[in-house]
C-alpha cells in the first residue's frame, strides 16, 4: 500500500471536533477563537477558570488583548517630555540593583546585569511617560514578569496600561487608597469565617501582612516563576480588587495552621506574611478567590465594610466602556487629582474600631515606609 493510499484510509478529524475530544486543545481553540474575534469577555472568563492561558506563548497574544494594547502600533501619547527625569528614578535603580535573584534561574552575572538594565529602562520609560505616577517598592517585581515574557520593547506599553487601569490606586501620592483596599479583608473574614475573624481581631493583627502580595500580584513572594504568570492571567482578567480576594483565599485556606499559632500579634503577622512561600494549590485558590468576588462584589463589599474606596479608584471605574485613548486620558487626569478632589464612594460611616485600625495602618506605613510595612519587600529575600 502506498503512503497516499494509507492516508486516504485515515479518518481526518477537524480542529473543532478534536477540541471536543481533548480538553487542553479545546482550551487553546477557545483562546484562539476569542483572540481572532477580539472577544475580551470570553478571554476574561478563560483567565479566571482552571488552567488560565496555558503557556507564555499564548499569553503573548492574550494579555495585549486584555489590556487593549496593540503592541505593534505606537498608540501611547505621552503627557510630558519622555527625556525629562522622573523624581523616583534613583529609588528605581536601587530596587533594580537588588532584583532578579529568584528568577530567571541560571543567569550569569553578565546576563543578570543586562536584564537589570532592561528592567530599569522599562520602568523609567513608563514613569517618564506619566510623571504623575508615584513609584513604589515592588512595582519592579510586576515589571519583571512582563519583561521576561514579552521583552522590553513590547512590555513598556503593556506595563503602562497596567499602571493606568490596575495599579493606579497604589501609584497615587498617598498609600491611603491601597490601605483601604487591604482593610476590606477584615469584612471578608467576618462573613466567610468567624473563627479566623475573631482570632485575628483578638491578636489585633492588621492586614498589612499581605501588602506585598497585593501590590506585587504575589510576584515578590512566590519564587516559582511558573506560578506567577498564571496568577497574572487571573488578575488581568478581573476587577483590580482581585489581589485582595486572592489574599483572603490564601489565609482562609490555611485556617487550621493559623488557629494553631499563639494568639500574639507579631507571631501571627510573621506566619501570615510567609504563607505565599508555602506550597500552594493555585487553581484551588483561584477558584476560592473568584467565588469570594462573586459572593461579595467590590461595590457591595465596600458597603458591607463601611469603607468606601474613591469613586475614581480603578476598582470602581473598572468596566467603564470607553475608547482606549479616552480611557487613558481619564486615568491620567485621575492621577493628577489632588487628594481633596478624590471623593470616596458613599457608604455608611466606619465604626470606631474600624477607624482606629485604619489610623494604625496609616501610621505604621507613614512611620516605616511601604517597603518595611510590606515586610517581605524589605526582607532578606532581596539579598
């Protein structure tokens, strides 16, 4: 029998049919179809359920769609001269010089220095494009992930979109907006697990143990790089408050260990701050985080907590349907607003205990700085 005759005798399976017979191929087919049709909602759904976008090759095609960023075009209009130095560039250099120790693995010193130079250039370009952005320690960790997956040239536009639409609350002139976000954890615990809530309240544990998880999307606290892009799939597919829901999922999943700890503030804070370094069932945590978001949507959660984020918070403007250029302009205007111009969402007033905890959080961060308050950001993990 000739090869042609043998081929004629085979059953040819269409890509659509094969997709139904193989779950991984089915997911890839769905992703490709959504990319072709620019179906952002389907991509977000895929990014939030089991498996995400599978590999970095697909992420290089999907993340730009999620961020509405055509990296082949020069879409970004700068608000100032890109050559004018940003006030935070010295701090950027200090952080970059301590970076790239956990991943990628196997870099010699020359290659590491080249990557650090690229990382510094990436961050500086984003900051110079948007002078109103305030750099924070840990932002470079997020930028590292985009650099390693996309390379510097493509990463610049993507990271800029992330700063404007996801990380904006953390890059204002005050950390108060992001502290209000993490304080919402108290309400999640209160409604999800009264034992955990009571235990943490008894020890007077403030939720800044998870500050680095939230502001770096866990990219500083998890050494296994293969896990981090999967988490970015989730965060890029969700409301900007998702890192807070994910932080709650981590703590709730370690209930048994947590309740075995001595009910003492510093011991519990240390235990909680190191949870991301433990082996994690990432897909189970993602499922829990999305369930929490569905049970307590961002607006509803703020009202339950009596903690209103700014009306202009990226959390509360998420989903506004505007052309990309108009949305960018609006985000930049928000960054330039004075604190007195940023009005919180209307909610019932905090009770006295909530006000006290919020004042404690603000005082700690003001006294020691965000890097130290985030604990891991100032730890030996940098060394």
